[in-house]
């Protein structure tokens, strides 16, 4: 089993990157980090690993619209920490352009909680532009009834996507849901 990479390590307040190196990698863009770290996965990271493997990828990375850790998106700050946002965007740009990563597909998977804070939508729009300018397509696992990319939480995967072994990566028509 390859090493879990977490940036930063040993930080309970923020996480910019989590994943495992591979020859062919998926980059998943979720809402915000929860409890997963360099020692253990949480349900979302477990699902991203399985979805990646089931779709033919041996490596995967999770980044987020906002790097502040909380298991409840309602507990995100009402105002974003601009320093964290800039650092987050810079890392995403680096991941998509650096030869250290082998990103083959980019999955947007932040769910409906994107509407809880304006800065999350702003971050999504900025990240979508970075993804496209890097030559990658924005893809998803499917869209919710509200038109947002499904989050890979176990409840969503089981209830709406037919279970973890049936999840396929699909094209995201982002122009129909965001002002990019």
C-alpha cells in the first residue's frame, strides 16, 4: 500500500491535499476537509479511493474549495480566510501543472453545501477556470436535484448513485450551474 500524503501534516485546522501517488491519477475537488489525514481515511476519502480504482486510476488526490477542516460545512467560517484561499488556489494550480502529479481526470464533487457561503461559489468558479486553463475537463459523479456535483459521501453514493461499485465519472456541464 502506498503512503498517504497529506499537506500539511499533523494539522487539525486545515488540509490542502490528501491522497496517494499513482501513474494515472484523479483529482477530486470537494467542499472542505473533514477528519482524514496522513494516518487514516474518513468515509469521503475512502470512497474517492474506491471510485478512482473502479474507474481505472491507481492514484488519487483530494483538494477542496476551502481548506478549513470541519465535519459539518455549516460550521465553516462566515468569512473566508483569504490567506488560506490563496494558498489553496496556488496548490491546485501547481497540482494541475506540475510533473510531480499525473492528473488524468478532475472530478468536481462538492455537493449542495456550496450555497451556504458565497466564498465557496467564488472559489468553485476560480478553480473551474484553473482546471480548464490547464487543459483538463471538469467532470463529476452526477448532479444533484439542485444542479450541484454530487459529493462522494456514503449516503449520497448509496442513495443516489447506486452504490460505490456503480459510480462512474461523467462530464460536467458547468456552464449550466455556475457563472464561469
